[in-house]
């Protein structure tokens, strides 16, 4: 928490939000007092760019003072304090971090789990150390960052984040890699996006991000749903025979493979994992781009109303993973190349090479 004392007379709540727009997300800005005793209480919800926040506090340091702060921390390079052995060691002596010690600065002193150690706990530890926690979460930026709501994401470099987050999605399962083509990929368009009022420069359509890493991913449920829509499964489906003939003609499937394909969705052994980005062909490391749709409404003679939305740009490589028979995985690849995935596939989005 911070308090802003005696700010310039032109400052108000909106000015304070704009001041911290690029560095932090504010949970509350409350005005207290009036006249010469005018001050504001500022509560932070999330700090996104520590360096920019420090620059602001250094520039206006005489106006801010802290009302709640963390206890003093021990530098990460310092040796832990020596302790005198006792018959009944305290939890601190058994390996837990000291009071006020930042775990992110000293990952070797992570506290042990409350439950018995799981086989993959050591791997989770290693992954946590490799992630740069100073990188902002894109899902949070897109949906929760007040006064911005994802502005500028289309210009950001994501090379470092792609490399650091790859172990979180790599299940070491068989699969394949596909590359997005023009105009790109749109996933999660059905989500509502809290755009600013009367602003056509904001993204006005939702987007799907992985909750933990903030990377754009294609959920495994979406991949499974697309593949299932091609399978001639339902007995009362009027297109069942047409789907079967299509698979035999286009994908060159025999009766055995078609039956295996229809059964894989409910056999409890085939798994469909999230598809995640692994590389981008953009020289600046960009994953996103912006685009517009321009509906005219009922009156075609009126000027169109442009709606801006976020998309994954062409040339981004996605890794699809499955736990299935090799012949089925090859069939999955053919279907994705043929049908595409995501929103607006009828106008070219969601296609692969």
C-alpha cells in the first residue's frame, strides 16, 4: 500500500491510474481529505514491470510514502546464518526459509511440501527456478490491467517466454508441429473482453491464454472436439454415411482405421494435450498481431463499425501432442491440416501448413 500526499492540484484518480498503467495494476485508489490535507490511498493488485515502477517512485519520491511493506530480506548471495544445534530443532532449522526471505531470490531454500514427496516434485522445483517471475502474465494483462486491457501486446517479444515455459507443456508424448498461415489463428473469441468505453483502439473480442504461463494455447478439449466432429459416431447423424465416405476418399482410411478413430474418444486411453507455441518466424519475436472486422449493421450505406481483436500472427509454430496409436496421430494431423481449428475458419483463420 502507498499513500500519495499533497499531489499536484491537476491530479485525480484517473491521473493516478494513468501514471501506473504500464507498471502495475491498481486494486483501489481512494481519495482522503481535501484542500491542503488532500491525499490518496493506493492499493496494488499486481506489479507487472518492477523497473518502471521504481522509476516512477524515484521521480515522485517526495510525494509517496509506504503504509505496508514486507520485512527486510536477506540478500540471495549471503550465506545462511549459522545455527546452534539443539535437541529439538525448530522448523527454521529443518530447511524452511527465514522470516522475510524471498523464495524467488533463493530457490534452493524452498520449503518442503506438506504431503509426501511426489515423483515429479523435483522436476517442478527445477521448472520453477527457470521461470522469470518478472515477466508479465499475458492473460492478466489482457483481462485485468485497468486502463490498458492488453494494449501493446502485439508488439512484444516472446522469445524468452517461449523458451522458459516449454517444459511446462512438454509431456514427452508423440505428436507433430504445425505452423499458422495467413491471416492467423483466433482462439477464445467467445470470451467477453472488458474494453474501455467509447474506445475503438481496444481489443473488443476475447482470447484464450494458459492460466499459469500466460501463453496462447489451444486447449486439448478443443482439439478433441474438432476431431470428434469429423468422426461418423452418432447413429442418428444424417451425415454419418457422408462423413464415412469423406474419410475414405480424402484421408484414405480403411474400415479398421475408421472404427479405431471412432472409438478413441471414449476408450479412456487416448489423450489429447494442449497445443502450445514453440517458435515464431517473426524477426522481432512477436506472437500476436491485431486485426479488424468491419460490420455495417442493418444499413449497408452507413460507415462500418471497426471492431479490433487480437490474433496469433502467421508463422507461429504449435506443438500438438497425443497419447495414441501412430496411425491415429497421422490421421489427426491430416484432419487439422484439412479443417483448421479455432474461430472464423470459414474466412481463412486457423489454417496450418
